[in-house]
C-alpha cells in the first residue's frame, strides 16, 4: 500500500491521466448504451407498432408516398417542431421515429424526448433496414383529377 501511495506521489500526472482515461471510457460506454436503448431494429419496431406506437415518418412527402410503414404519419423533419403539439395527448404512448437511414430519426427522437415524450424510439437503419428485413411497405396512391374533354 505504501508503494502505491509513493508511486502516486511521484507520478501525479500519470495517475491523473489514467483516471481521466478511465472516466472517459466509462462515460462513452454509458452514453453508447443509452443510445442503443432508443434505437430499435425492424423486429423490435414491429413489437412497438403492435403495442399501438405512433409511427412518425420524417421523410419528404415524395419519399413517403413511394413507400412507408402502415398507419405512419408523415411529418417531414423540418416541420417536426411546429407539429409536435398535435402528435399525441398522451406523451407516455410509445413513438417510433422513422427516416430513410436512421440518422434523422435519431435526432428527432432526441427532440421528442426533450419535448416531454417518454417512450421515443428511432428505427435503426430507417426504411432501408425495414425494406431489407422484408416487412410490408404501403405505397401512397397519387390521385389526379380527371380532365373533362368537351366534345364539339
């Protein structure tokens, strides 16, 4: 024990650097684990959807109409802050944020958590991972008004 104290006294900077390194590693691991808890794969997302989760698709209207998860609400990421009040009266209800690759949805999940939503998840890999997993995709039907032709 005396040798440890003597070593610490003689090598203060080395011991300090070791302690800082240890805490940085612990902190980053804890942060990474906390992030993984909010990122769910397609299989876990299906479980959330089956438990009445609100699915928010953050992609553009064009991408959304090209294919989306059934019953998803299309709220483009740049409109999220303005439309947050209308999402759910019960902020404890699970919310699944979806984008194309999982990056935008992770940021949106953080924003929703800050706004008071308790159970917010991001689809890891986004719609790309959803489609690769073979889960169903609903395509939006674009309807065009029929032009009436006058016969003369």
